[in-house]
């Protein structure tokens, strides 16, 4: 059965979809797993294309639905484990050394972040796997903070299974309209990115303002009160 003809009637050999379709057509379920492992390592590769396409392939009988879910989840775990390893190799000392060289930040900020991760890291890894953009990035601080590997892998597998199931099943049910999933997940990704950039802008503005110190009006009020 020719997956390229089935899966990509509009763009049978082009772009990320064509590349992913080739992998699935050539390697079956392991090809889908490889594509998702690479997507974790290189976030510009969109899971919102690869996963629904894999679901569509399952709907066409190219691979089974169980195989699609198993291999894509395994691929997610493998990719996340590689990023976790990068965090471990980078290490806490290098993180602190790098942090000390950054403008507008203090050592106490990193210490608070570490304390937060120690308290909420399990939830961050679990739910972070279901958030576009952050689903890959969350693995690095987990490695830096040396989250216990069995816990990390279990949470990653569970969170990835939920995310992958939603997108694979969407492609399975939508049939040749599988690419509609990309539009909606793409909007969600843009919303997450805008919120993250907004939070960063507020953080930088507060830091710059705190470094400048209180304005003349605030100083006058302080003198009058004292």
C-alpha cells in the first residue's frame, strides 16, 4: 500500500509531511517513533504534523493504531531521555556559572527556580509534555536537577501517551482531513509562545526598573514618612 499516495493527496512528496510519510512507509511503526524522537530533539519538527499523519496511516491500514501509539510514545520517551542526558551533562554548577554571567538576573532567582522545581517538578514534567514548545524543553531542567530517572521516564511516558493519543486519534478519525489538526495545534503553540514572551517582557521590565531604583516621587514620599 502506497502511504505517500494515501497520506498526502495535496503534497505527496514535500515538506515535513512527506519526510514523515516516507519514514512510516519504509519502517512502519518504528519510523513514526524515529520521527517523534527527532521532533523532541529538534522542536521545529512539528508533532502536530507527524502525529496526525501517523494516525491517518493507521486508519488506512498501513500500521495498526496500537503500533502507532506505542512507537510514537516510545519515540517521545527516547527523545526526552536524550535531552535529560544533556541536562545531566550540563550540570548544576555550569548552570550557576552561566546564570551568573547573564544580565538582569540574580543567583537567588535560580535558587528559587530550583526550589520550585524540587517541589513541583513531577507536575511540571507530566503536564509539560502536553504543552507545545515546553514539551521538549522541560526535559533539560529535569536532567540538571537530577530528577530520579525512573520517575522522569514514567512521567514522560504518561504525559506523552496522552498528548500523542489525542493527535494520533485525531488523524485516525479525520481521515484525509488529518492536516486540519496542524491548524488548531499551531494556534495553541502561538498562544503559548505569546504568553511566554509576555511573561519574559514583564520580568525584564521589573528587573530594569528595580535596578534603576525608586523614582524621585517615591524618594520624596520616603523622606516625608521618615
